[in-house]
C-alpha cells in the first residue's frame, strides 16, 4: 500500500471549531474586506426581506382584509398595494440572494487562489528534507482538496450559518414582539428538536468518518492498481483485483446507504417537529384570536415565521460536518505554511563573482537525522577543471556528498567550499547558478524538448539550445522526433527511453553553462549502442569544468583526476585509476569484479 495509501488515509481527520485557526483564516479573507462587507450587506438584505414578507401579509390581513368597518374601496386598494409590496420584497430577496451568492463565490475563489499560491510558494522555498519527510500525494492534497475544503467552509459553512443566525434571531425577535406567550408555545418543541439533532449529529459524524475512510481505501486501491497495471497484467492478478475492488466498492455503497438512512429519518423528524409547532400555534394562537388577544394577521405571520425558523435547522448537521472537515484542512494547510526552511540564505551573502570552479570538502561530517551520521570527516579538493569520481557501494554516501555541494542540506561539522567560499555564506541562487546536476532518473517537465533544455531560462535563444544539444550528441535523436525541438514532452517524459532522457539532461546541463557539474550515476542507464555517443557527449560536457561524477561503471571514470572510494560514509582510498589499481585495495577489487563480468568468458580449455 505504501505512500499513496497513507496519503489518502491521512485525510480521514475531523476537527472541532478552533478559534485560533478560524482567526488566521479570517486574516486571509480580510484582504477582500470590501467584497466581504458587500457580501454581508447583501446577506442582511436577503435574510431580512425573508422576515419582512410575513409582516406584509399580517398588515394586509389586519389593516384591510379583516376590517369590515373600513370602506370597501379603501380595503381593496390596500390589499392591492400590499400584494405589490409583497412581490417587490420577494424580488428584492431573490436579487439579494443572487448577488450575495456571486459575491461569496468571488471571495471564495480569490481566497482559494491566494491560499494555493501561498502554499505553493512556501513549498518551493522549503528544504529537500521536508520533501523526503512528506509524500507527494499528501502535499498535493494540501494544495488541492484542503484548499477546496476551506472554500467550502467559507461559502457553504460560515456564510450560510451567519445567514441562518440572522434569520433565526430576527424571526424570534419579531415573534416575541408580537406575542411572547404564543412564541413560548411555538418553541415548546425546540428542546425535543435539539435533543434529536444531537443524536443525529453524532451518527452523522460517525458515518461521515467511516465513509471517508472507505472512500480513501477505494482510492488507494485504485491508484495503486492503475499505477501498477503492468505488474497486475503480467502476474494475471485481474480476477483477484476485481474481487477486491468489488468488495471495497460494495462496502462503500452499504455505508452510503446507512448514511442515507439516517438523513431519511432525520428530515422527517424535523418536519414532524415543525408540523407540531404549527399545530400548537394554531391551537393556542387560534384560541387567542377568538379571545381577541391577538389579531388573525399575527397568527398567520407566526405560522410563516415557524417555517423560516425550522428551515435552517434541517441543514445544521450537514454544515457542522463541513466545518469540521474545513477545520482539519485549515490545520493541515497552516502547518505547511508554518514549516520553516532549514536551508536559508545568510543575511548578508558573500558575492560569488566569476567562479573558477574550485571545490573543497573540509572535514565534513553530515547526517540526515540527528545522532546518525552518514558522512564522516570527508576531505578532498578539486582544482578548477578537475574531474573527481566517487565510487562506493550503495548507501556509502555518494549522493549525500552531492547534496551537500548543492547545499540541499547543511553539514553537521566541517565546511563545503566553492572557490574558497563556504556554501552557507553565499546565496543559494548564486551557488546553484554555477552548479548543474544530472541525475540517473532524469526529470522532464511538461512542455517541449526545447523548453526542457532551456529549463527556467525563457530568454535562451534557440541557437544556444540547439548548440547545447549538438554538443552532447542529442541533436540527431531530437531531430528524429515528430516536431523536433518542439516535440511535446508528455508527463515526465515517459515516452522517451532512459538514454534519450539522459541526453536531454546533458543538453540541459550544457545549456546552463555551469562551472561545476555533477553526474550522479547518470550513465548507468544507457544502452551500449548509445554508450559511445554518451561517453563522448559527457566528455564535451565536462570539458573545462570541474566535475563530480558518480558511476557504477568504472570504465566511465578511469580518466578522472582523482577517484574517491567511499565506504560507510568514510573516505577509504583516493588517487588516480592507476594509483588505486597499484594499491590493490577496494577499488582494485571492484575493478577486477567488473572486468570479469564485462569481459567475454574465456573459451573452455584455453
Ligand atoms: N533523505 C534521506 N533521509 C535519511 N537518510 C538518507 C536520505 N538519503 C540517504 N539517506 C541515507 O544516507 C546514507 C547514504 O546514502 P546515499 O548518499 O544516498 O548513498 P549512495 O548515493 O552512495 O548510494 C544511506 O544510509 C541512506 O539510507
Ligand atoms: Mg546515490
């Protein structure tokens, strides 16, 4: 199940209302205070016109319909005008509702965009250690679904709740103003109502949580299977996977059915409560009308207000869930935003003018986790233009040395120097402008081949791009692509072979014209056919630059000025190919092993 699974499972979190998070979210929304005030104003108009409508009916009944003492002409006229007023108020309400919805959507979308940008920018500024701690799937949900959850909190949650509070408060105030006794009678059902809502909310929350977990399980299973389709088909796991998917799917639909069952019980319950309240009002209020304590209009208005009062209660449980998910999302987003970059530029960076390309490791000790060092007292120096090769078993610390040179991590002790400047004393951008790195697993971005070679530099002329490709022998393969340099690169360059991706990466490195170049096992992926080309391309790429080359295939690095042999994070041997062979140490043994493996087996009997 691995990372995808945890990335999905982690979403199954809910959180109660947290004023600290809410306040922080609000400071982001506050950037749109103009729109916000407009929205709140429209919300008031919308909700208060809701409250005003029954008042018009009441006036029509009490002042005109139910007044046989007044002249008929006057009564007809009054009813006529009040009917128009009623229509006007309802139209106003609809218009305000419409405008308010648009305003809220606008605020929501803008806040979402802001948040996405903030999280994205912040993530880009974070150190690599953050990304090795957090799987990509999880970080993606920060920028996508967590941000949407916050938007929902704003549009369906907070605004709706604010509106409901306006309606409830205004309805109660008007009812109390008309007749407090009747109000109390009408609200006799409220305790029962609250009790029922609490129970429902508890079930709803539980079922909501279960549903999310089941959806997560289904998603994880699906993504894993789609990703691993090759293996699935190769091992003919289709039937078994179908069975599992069927099981998870059925489980999910049963859970949904249960959820539907609860709401199917709850909504009629609210309707019964409302009907009971109306019945109580008709019974008690009717009596009071007969006794002439209240007017008929008041009774009619009361019935309308009860409708207004119960409507928001129906959706309360649902909104509560939205709020809870949004709170959890807010917490996760803010925790990313609070993440501090571990690698930061010094307050006053030393300038790095005209780098010559001297690299020095001065007794460097380093570890990714506290208390566990993976490099011990590493010391070496590369003069400008020299080629340094790193050799050693997997896990011996080769890549870690590269990571320190690019300052993706900071040393624990010692110093990494470029042209005599401690890499911690210069700006990261300046340092990385001078260093290019080609990894074994070349990362291509969506766009064209040319864009991938030029990388960040939009202004790079086509001629430089082509020159770079030509220099590393990538030209002929690129020309053969449909569209040549303008051929589209699909997701991560999956349509290219490993060797082709490598050539593009060489061209990319060449185009950036670095003083220092790092190849991390960049040549181990190459088929023998391209090997010669690559070897020559690599030679041209490295010419005149300082280079650090990591390669499994020792033939690649024989001409290095110095070969460093690492073992368990320690520098075991160093020297030229010839020197190390003469020493008869670990390098000589490795070389012998590879030579045996690569040389054709001797014919029997010879
Ligand atoms: N991001 C990381 N977090 C924690 N430990 C790591 C990380 N990357 C590498 N290591 C550990 O550091 C050691 C050296 O790894 P590395 O430099 O990648 O070796 P090499 O490139 O020689 O195969 C290994 O023990 C590895 O498990
Ligand atoms: Mg490595």
